[in-house]
C-alpha cells in the first residue's frame, strides 16, 4: 500500500510541476523501444544540431566555431580541460545559481564539478526511472542503496522515508556490519531492490560464503551494480543468495546513466542513445576505432545546456560492437584509462583477466593487482586465513602477462578505500 502511495505522490508532484519527468520518461521509452531505429537516429541528429548551435552562440569555448560546424569539428575535451577553463564552458543563457551542481568524489584525482540545468536534472530522473524499471525496480519500492554516505550527499530522514530509501554506508565492511545488515534484510518482508557498488556486493557475498549461508529469502526484485566492473563471482553469488539476477550499470556523476545491461545471459550494455551520443576513439588519437576494438569512450550529453559537454572523454575504455539484431551495443567497459595494464611485451591486457579469475581463490578477502614496471607485478592480498595457493596464483597469471613476468605476493591487513568508497582492484604504477 505504501509503495503505491509513494508512486502516486511522485507522479502527482511531477504533474503539478508541468509533468516534466513524465514527458521525458515517455520520450525515452519511445526512443529506446524496439523497431524505432530510424526515428531514434533522426531524433538524435536533431538534438545534436540544436545543442551545437546553442554551444556556439552561448559559450566562449565554442564561440569561434562556424555555425555550420558539425560534431567532428568540435574538440574532444576532458575533465582537466573543463576544470582549467570552467567559465568558458558555462552557457550565458543560464545563471549557475539556478542550476544544480553535480560533483564527483575525486576518486581519480581531484573533485570535479559541473552544473545541470533543470531540464537536464529532470531528464536524469527520467533516465533513472526507466533503466531501474527495466531491471525490475518499481517506483516506491524499498531501495537499499550501497555507497558512501556523508554530510554532503546524505538525505534527511523524511526524504529517506518518502523515497523509501535505506542508506547502506559501505565504508564499514566488517563481518559485524554485514551481520547486522543481513539480519535487517531478513526481517524486512517488503519488496525491495538493491543499488550499489559491485565491490560492496562482493564483500557481502564473501561474508555469506564464510558464514556458510545457503540462501536468503528476502523478496528482492532487482539488483543493479554500478561504478565498478561486476565480476562473474559476484554476479553468480548475488543471484544464488538473493534469488535475483544482477545487472551492471555504466554511469557517471557528471552526466548520468550511459548504459545498462539487459536481464538475461547476454552481458553487453544497451546504450542510452536517447540522452547521449557515443563515440569510441583511439587510445592515442581521435579517430574512431573499428567495431570490436577497445578505445576511449567519448560522449556528447544531449541535454546539459547549462554547461554543454560535447565530445567529452569520460576517461573510460570500452568496446562497441553489434549484437545479434545488428544493434550497436557496448560490449565491455574496461574501466579507467589510468588503470590499464600491459603484458611484458607492452600489449594491453583487459582488467577482466584479473577480476574474472580471482573468484576461485576463495580464501582471499580483498586483493589488489599492481603493475610496478614493464615486467614486474604485485598481488596485494588480505586473507581471512593463511593462503596456501601462492604458487598457483603466480603460475596462472604468468600465463596472462608473459613467462618472463615477475609476480610477487604481498600480504596486507587491508586494501584501503578511496574517498568514493571504492577499492581499486587494478592499479598501474608504471605508466
């Protein structure tokens, strides 16, 4: 009953404000629906043209471009460039006092802030509702949200109550914490959904493994993993324990939801082409890479008019390809370019080689793989019990990085959390 009341209250509130979110939701549903390829492509072209015209006429950064300039005439920009020339990216059509700041945690360096106009904010809300619904979440359902909660982002108690939100702070990942959390979930008979860091889910599953739990009857309707790569162990274990399939979401704070996996066996990501235009460019240049090859994920945000983000380099590496239906999908998100690792011959090695092959070493509680030089690597390991498979671990990963790879194991008490609440599983200290 309360779930229905919350859902009804949300849409009544939106209607009183002009139904902005509902209109966006319907447009997204239509754009991303099946058999709409031609219409969606035309709509995207129109959105791009309108955005480019706006950027040229209202921002200093793009003001020198000709009004007939097309997307490829625009420079590829990144966080550093936007930070260093912040005022030049702000549109004269908006007052920042009336816009909504979006601030990243700074886990890849220093904090990064952009501003969203109100329509962009409404678009993000509609995107969130659309993609959550595809995963099985219904508006008003109880949502266990696994992330870092602090004075900046935590909500008031009445906002949590109205949104039916349970804030799960992942800074504490002790056995005692997970014990209390699982007890709470077991007592909660309502329909519920999970949204959170993949690493927090992994830590919870490791706790359940260690405790010998078989299954939790908890009425979970959807589980979405975000911000980090979802490995096969976590995906399988979450489904085993909670009886619900996990989907991975690709998003960032400065833009919004970029892509999300569909439920089913296929682990590719469906692109949010209703709200963004995607390019995958060379790692060392600005030419598009062939389909199926890794490159830099570059997006054009079609709805942020307060600070146009055109051909924005997300800092992530990904692979675009076609699925069985001939649709362009994001086959993989490899993670951040600064965390790329290489074999002893200098060839790029997917970080998934690490994350998808560590599940079998069940005694390991936490780990971090560090490339220290061209052929030197280190596994930092935090283990609940004495780890007896060191030689096996070194032998396996020498096969991925080269027979001349020098891999050592370092035992630590803790892999430190970043300020974002994430733990880096792959680090490159070489280059």
